[in-house]
C-alpha cells in the first residue's frame, strides 16, 4: 500500500527539471514583455518630440505668414538681416484704420523666436522645449512684387536624443504689388 501512495505522490509533484523549465519559460516571457514596454515608451517619446516640433513650427509659420502677407513693405537695414542665421525680419503694414504698424521677428539669446509689434515685445512664438537651431530669411524681389522665403529648423532633446526638423516656406507681400 505504501508503494502505491508513493507512486501517486510522484505523479502529482513537479520534478526539479520541470520547475527550472517553467521558470525559464516565465523569465523569457517576462523579458519579452519588458522589451515591448520599453519599445512602446521610446516610440511615445519620439511621437511627443515630433508633436512639439510640429506645433511650434505651425504656430510660428502661421503667424509669420499672416504678417508677411499683410505687409506693405520690408524694412531694410539694421532691422532685417537676410541670408544668415539667425535672421531678423522687420515688416511694415497698415491696420484697418490706415495706421502704420511694424512687426519684427528675431531669435533671442535662448533660441526662441520672438515678436515685436511697434517696438514692443509681444512674446515668443516657439516653446522653450523646441529651440530654433536655424532661422534664415531670404528676400525675393521680382520688380513687380516682393516675397520672403523662410528656412527654419527646430529641435527638441529628450533622453540624450536630439530630434531636428527643418521647415521651408515662401510668402508674397500682398501690399507689394
């Protein structure tokens, strides 16, 4: 009778080798799960970085395009620098009442794009998490009209990785033709 009981106990219990195999399988599944979580986390960080760049670029270019299109002239001289980074752009326009208005775009010491209206700073167009690494304004003059080409690069740094994206656009001054 003891022999039969002993055989039943052996059939219900795990051997040491079976336990080690189960632990190894569990460890492999756990490693795969952790790797997946790390990969998803890195992808999320990259998406957030690209989103921050796109939002800053969109806001900046929308504001600059509106002001350039509404401008009657480009203020030449010390107010505007063309062909070098960081560039400066000064525009002259008239509001609805016919009052002359000036708008200036420049990069400050913290690499943020700043705006001045009539010589008064109205704030920054890019966020502190997406500094400008390159901003070049190019004046295009055809004799009949004037345009401004903008080359702008924004960057974001997260966890030792730097992402940089460049944006290029041209706008015609409506008041110049």
